[in-house]
C-alpha cells in the first residue's frame, strides 16, 4: 500500500520551497541583508566598478573565473546588485537543496514535514545570522556542506557514468566554492573527503569496477576543475605588478592574521638591520603602512618572520598546545549550541547504525569505523589546523560546525530512509528532540542576532556619516586611518540591496588588503595621486580622516622621518567622532 507521501510526488519540493521562502521572508522583512565585513563591501566595489570606475574580475580574494563572471554581469547591467544576488542566491539555493534532499529521504509525508521543520529550525538558529549578515567565507561553507549532503544522498547502486552524472551538481558546487574562497574550501576538504568515503561505503558492491570508476570519475572532475580554476587565476595575475603585490598581500596576511608587529623599543636592533625606523613600525602597528612606500612586501615579510621566531615555539610544542586546546573545546562544549547539536547527532548516528536489524555485526563495525570514526578524524584535522594557526573567528569556526551538522543530518536521514517499521520510535525520538531543542534555542539565537544588529546599526551610522560627508565634498579625496573604521570590534558594512546610486568613492583606507595593489594605484590615479604621502602633503584637496580618540603623532612622525616638519590642522568634524585633518609643511 502506498504511503501518503508516495501518493503526492510533489510534496518534497513543496515542503522545501515553503521552508526556504519562510527564511527569505524573515531575513528580508525582519532584518534585511547586510555585508558582514568591509571585505565583502570592497570586493563588491571592485567587481561592480565602483572602486576604480570599471568592473574588475581581479578582486584578489576570489579566483578570477568567478570574478570574471560577476564583473561581466555588472558590465551587462550595471544597476543590478549582482554580487549581493550571487551570495544570497547561493545561500538560499543551498538551503532549498538541503531541505529537499533531507525531506526526500523520509518514508512518509508526516516525516517529511518534520524533516522540513528540523532544517528550518537549524537554519533559524544557526544560519540566520549568516543569512542576514552575509560573508563570502561562510557562503563557501554552506555551498560545501550542500555538496557533501548531495553526494552522500545519491541513491545506492547508481554506478559508473550514471553516478558521475548524478554527482554533477555536487561537483559544480565544490569547484564553485573553491573559486569563491579557496582557503575555506581547502579547510573543509577533510569533511568532503570523508563524505566521499562514507558514501562509497554505502554501496552493496563497493569494489565493483563500475562503482570504483564512478567515484574516480567524480574525484578526477573535481581535481581538474580546481586545477583549471587555479591555472586561469594564475594567468590573470601574471603581470609583474600583480606578482609584486600578491607577495605583499601574502606577507601582510601572515603578519596581521597570524603574527604581530614587535614593538620598536624592544626590537630596535632587528628593525635597524632591515632599515626600518620607529615611525615606520608605528605605521605598521596602525595598519596605515600605505602612507610610506618604503614599507614594501619584503619588509612586511621580514617582520612577520621575525615575529614568528620570537615566539620560540617548536612545531611539536605548538601541536601539543593545539591538541590540548582542541580537547578542551570538545569536552567543555566551547561551541555552545553547536557543540550540543553535534554531540546529539553523533549519538543518534551511532544508535541508528547499531539498531539496524539488516546488517551483520561486522558490517556495523565497518560502518562505525568509516563513517563515525572517519568523520571524527577528519573534523579533528580541520580543527587542529585552525587551532594550530591560532585563527578561530566565528567566520572560520562556524563553517566547521555547519558542514559537520549537515553531514550528520545526511547520514542519519540515510539510515532512517526506507525503515518505516524498523527504527520508527528512534526516528520519532530524534525528530522530537531536534524540534524541541530548536524551539528552546531559537529565542536566544534571535535575541543575540537582534543585539548584534543594534550594535551594527550604531556602527554603520558612523560609516554613513563619513560617506555622506565625502559625498558633500566631491572635489576632495580623503584617506581614512584604518583602525578609526573599527568601532568596538565592528567594522562598517552596507546593506546588500541598498537604493543608493553607486559611485566611485572619494575616500579610501591608508592600509588594508587592497593597498598598494594595481587597483589601489588605478583608483588614486583617477584623483591625480601617484604617491599617498606626497599627495597628503602637497595637494590642497587631500585630507586624512581619523577618530577623535587617536592622536596624529603617527602622521607627524612619518614626515619628520623623511626630513619634513609638518603642521597638522583639524579643519572639520564628522558625527562628533571623527576629525578631518589637513597636513601641510611647517614654514
């Protein structure tokens, strides 16, 4: 006899569409969509052409193939927010796919509705902050998680060429994620690897020639796609100017993300050995190094390497420290609700595997080793890597939890698939706990998001004030002190679908990841600026914006270091928080 679900072939997609549309409505009406960090804002400006005046595929952070695609859309229809549509489209499409695939594995309509509710609650509790405060790094994690789930839920006994065809959406998603943020996809690669191995273990004849050929075909296509993406990107940045900048970019990342700037007073001997002065070190500390063109990529690299040597840590000591930290995080549930959810899903996966009456004891042990043990090992590799590198911001930590949870959802759902009588109560218990747990966590998650939004609103008001001031003085150009744009740990961001008319901003940071790049120089050239330091000193229409809480000694010290005495004058204020300063020669 057919179940209620089997009678309605469209029930799965309807449930998935409803759940996804609810998320879109809540995120759009209750919160709106924002870029979480100014990194995405700057990437959007480069791709759209509002940075230099011309859309560019070379936004540094993404690989050029996807950059070419998005920048081409901006050339085709400049008034449409393509980058915002791309990121949000990827996220919501992935949620739709995840919901559909999970719901599709349930054996009846009531189970499908429950599965849809579980995915919806997971998205509300865990993904909503990232759906409303969008960041391309987290977007990659959502895409990778969807690819893993899609691959794992391909029906068993689909082998050979048919398996490759079925897996094409997952292959495309992995390559797309690789192009959007290569480092994040590689960080998640251990999860993808165990996902493929776990899916292979589901086959009744895993060593059959057709089965092996199908899995090898998927691996080859992914590797070829990644290699082609990387090759095209290398060619795109092959000019000498870009090569010099990319070396500086890598060294800057190492210094500011993984190391620190050693104080000049304590390490003056080292700085003298590389011809760096106290004022230059101060600029590095302020992140305003673009003010002095003598601070090039080589010197930044030397400082980063020296800082790493000062730690006096061996690889063995750091690994031991990382392992202790990892164990502490696991045993003390440092991930909060994420940690509890992961633990519960692992327990239910183990119980669902052991409770199966269709498998022999040997088969159960093999599944436990490959799926549960394998996933634990691979997740440990990714976690150890970021702990070892001492890089644990939410935009890196949350993706690890997201892909792990989605993979566990997929594995548990696959275990329950088709087991209408066998495991009925276990399935019901799992669903009830997840739904009740989600409802308990939801108010706290929403309250936390509301609090974050309120803080960000105040921060954005200051950023909007700077933007408005600069718009009111279109003939001037303003250089912003980098740390003045960070308020209580938060950076300015923008609405993704704002109605503002796009324009080339007549202001930019004196430091940051795009400084000294060919794009940075192209933008400044449009204002007749070839040297930042000279322009601030000599041009009557070039000024510095700095927070009132900071002094301007770093500017006067820089010019004194070059043999020029200067007079720094406060000529205006912005929002009672920032000063606008002119720098002129002291006669």
